[in-house]
C-alpha cells in the first residue's frame, strides 16, 4: 500500500509512543529474528524492517558494531518500517 504510514509517521501522530518504539528496539537487539511485534494498535515485523534497511541490516549483522550504533540503526529501521493495523 503506497500510502501506508511509517512507524515514524505514526509516532508523530501520537498513535505509537516512544516507549513502544524503545521496546521494539530492545526486542530486535535481544533477538534479531523477532517477527511480528505489537506497537499499540499496530504490528511491525521487526526482522523484515531491519532487512529492508540495508545500513541497519549491515550494522546489526557485524559483531564489531558498537552498541550505541547498533541501537541507533535498529531504531532507524523500526522508524522507517510500515506497521500494519492490528
């Protein structure tokens, strides 16, 4: 769907909270193959969101990546992801 909003758009509209996004970041850092993850009234496949953003996928796959950068790249992928209405 071309007009499907990103997680970032939904955050700006206050439909998803920072706490929900932070929980998604924690989940993908703990288990990179995490699939469907609830973000309020939405669901985002975290593994697919990371895979769709090549810089994030590379950073998370590299064991030499510093923890702060891993967190930033995971958050970026999640914010660019396009959640489905649950």
